[in-house]
C-alpha cells in the first residue's frame, strides 16, 4: 500500500484546518488564497517575510475564542496581528501558523466622561480613539508616530508610547482594563473602569507581553481633558551631542514639557522635502512642547530657553499659530515615512538614561563610520527612547548583515549605559537573541514560566521574544 507523500499530508492537514476555521467564522472571514496571503507575510520589519497557512478576521471576542479553541485542538500556532505596523517582527508569521487579525474589531463599546474612560475593541486605531471623544474636549494620551494606522491591540502588545509619553506615560499608564482570550478559548476580564483591581497585577503582565499570553480583544482606556493650550518651540544645534546635553539639562532642571523630540540633519531634510514643515537646516533639532494656560506656557518656555542658551543654540523659534504647530508635528509624525522615500532602513528602539544622550549619540556616530552605514536619528528625547534609523540597501545581503550587526551593537550600548533593549517597539524577532545581554538566565526562565502558565503548549506567537536556545524544549514538546 502506497503511503501519502509528505506534501499530500501537509495539504490535507491545511484543508482540514481551513475547513474547521470556516466552520466557526462567518463567510469571508478566512483568507487562504496564496496570493492574498502575501499581504500578511510580514509586518513593518519588511526585511523578513513568510506567508502564513491562513488568515482569520473575526469580528467579536466570541469568534476569537472559537478560533483559538479550534487551533489549540489542532495544534496550530496562532500569530495575533493588529494593523501590522510592528517594527520588530512582532507579527511575523510562520508557514504553519494562522494569523489572527483584529482589524474588523473596531467598535467603541462604551464611553464614560464622568469617570473618564472609553471601552473599545482592540482593532480600533490609536488616533480614532481620540477622534471618538475629542468633540467633548477629551483625548487618549499615548501617541505613537504610527497612530493614524496602528491598532490598540498592538499598542497593548508592545506597550507603545509616543511623543507625549514624557508627560502622560505609555500604554500601561493609560490602560485600565482588558478582555483577553487564552489559547484554549477561555475569556478573561482583567482590571476594569477603576484605578486599581485587587489581586495579582495580571493587566500589567499582559501589557507589553507581545501576544505571548493571549489575544486582547477589548480595552478600557483612560481619557483625559485636553489642556487649555499647547505650544512647541524649535531649537537648532550644530552637533547631536550638544542637543543631547541640552535635553539632559532641561530634565535635570525639573522642567516637565509635554514632549521633547530630537531629529538630526538627515531626518530634518527628509521631512522638509516630504512635508514642508518649516524646519531650520541645522545639524540637530529639538521640538519641545509645553502645555497649560498662556501664562504657564510663557513661563515654561522662558525657563527652557534659559537652560538651552547655555548650549548656544543656533536658532530658537516658537510656533506663532495653530497652523504652524500642526506643520511642526506633521513633519515629526511623517519622519519614518519621509526617510523611507529616500532609503531602506532598519528602525531601532533602545532606551537610555537621558543623562547618557551625549555619550550614546557620539558613539552611534562612531559606529556609523566603523560599519560604513549612515544613520538618521529621530527619537523621543525626553525619556531617552532612541530610534536610530540605519540606512542600507535591502537588496544587498552584505549590507543587510552589516545593518543587523550594527543594530546589535547600538542596542548593547543602550544596555551598557543603564538602559534597555526596547522602549516601545518590543522584542519580536529582531532582539530575541539579545535578551541574554540584558537579562540573566534566571530572569529569562522566570519570564518563560509565565508563558508556560498562560500558553502551556506554546502555540501563541511562536519564536518571538525569547532566545530560541532557551525555549527549544518548550517548542518541541
């Protein structure tokens, strides 16, 4: 009797899985055409890609539970996906996995202005959360540069921040509750519309867990009253290190702006060409925004200017109108896209103590010369969250290898000066092998045990976050 070929067995299993998924979801919710799957083969870390076995687009928490239960029983890995804007390969599929996208889950479920919260499905985009409440004078504070496109699901997975996180905190500081579905289909409610839930802080464990523990389908988010006013000021400097030292001194002086953003000359010129924001042509630029009443704004900007003058800025310019303020932020928000127009790049995400900015920026320049690859710097300077963009030719394998090696050196540098591997992009596949550089074997094992408790069969978001050498026994079990 002739045995079926391995390929025939794989195809038969694929048909079985797709049939089962189609049985628990509405028509049109399962994508399995090979051409259509190409749209899901990678996230924003486009240098790696792999089409999945199938993609499912559920519309409710209950449908998510049915998908996870079916995949769990079939032993099929699941990769949760928000909007695919992850820059660390957090939503990178494997060939045998099902991608579970939450893009159809985008409804506002409840808004409570008296208690200042909004409950949404997690496929809703970051910016549209503010859009749902701004007519009442409220906003949702975390504002990643990709906020027009990124989903709340991904923000929770990576604990995303943004330009104004210096004052308002990152996602974990603005997340009150979540509904999460485990791999066996069980639905859990964590936290809620109040300041603190009793018992263990499971919400804190889930926020930033990168889809390793479950699929977050609903989120209760803190909304805030819009400030009376806001005004940015531009400061130009003739060296990156000098701008970095200025940031350190502003924070040391006890001043808390809403945002301090850094851009170097390469990024400034790219943004000017792309948006026409009116930036000065300087070596390094700081965008510093303060909030409050007109009198408070004037006072804060005067204090900041006095600190900055010690570093001899080549230009200081306050925004003179709402239109100018919008142009200034439009340029900064468009920075990654503007750089993408002129070159391939890898965007890093390390965090350092603000006092180390001058040292780290100088060393990044030295590494650029050593590896022969240009770097454009644009980042959240106020909290030391760096985003160096390493420019390279994606079609040149030698340059790709150099880019990865240089990126690893920059991230190790961040840890060496007292920082960490990630500020808001997560570990994903990009940094998983660097985890032992920041964490001891015992630290990593403690994290792995949490994964064991939530996902004992290791089917959620495989081959992410943890070094492969540390998780081989779990993945093979």
